[in-house]
């Protein structure tokens, strides 16, 4: 699930998380009952997926995270380096809205208000 592009409704994201927790809780000991054939289909597929993940991480490391995002390496969704909504968000906030994390993040990153926006 990526941002609100694929799941624009908060309740959909909540249900996804609850479903994942249900599966993890009920399948936590399932692996103790299963063995996989050495070099079988499942083991080969797992090795293939791991290799593709390694290749992707190496490509990201070489290009840099922001360049990789701008090229759409993740889920084919491109994010321009100088684009996006930044700290202003995607919806209008109430004038009384306050998020204490933002000030702490700016301080930690030593950003001015202009740089943060």
C-alpha cells in the first residue's frame, strides 16, 4: 500500500493492517509444520525474489534514493525531486492544527521554514 494512491480511504488501510495482523497471529507457528524440498519450486522462487530485491537495493544505492524515486523505480510511480506537496500536505488544515513532530523534525534537520516548505 502506497500513500493514498491505491487506498484513498483510511478505513481501507485500517482493514489491510487488521487483516495482516490476523494472518500473522494465526499463522505464526505454521512454519514449524512445513518443510520445503531442497532446490524445489518454492526455494527457487524465494532465491529469485531475494536476488531481485538485492539488485533493486544496489541500483537505489548507486543512483540515490531521490533519483530512484524520480525514475519511478518503486511500483512505477514517479516522484519528481522538486515536486510533491512537502509539509503543506495534501489537504487544507484547520488554522488551529498543530503537529509537534514537524518542529522537532525541522530542528533535527536544521532546516529553516523556507527550506522545509
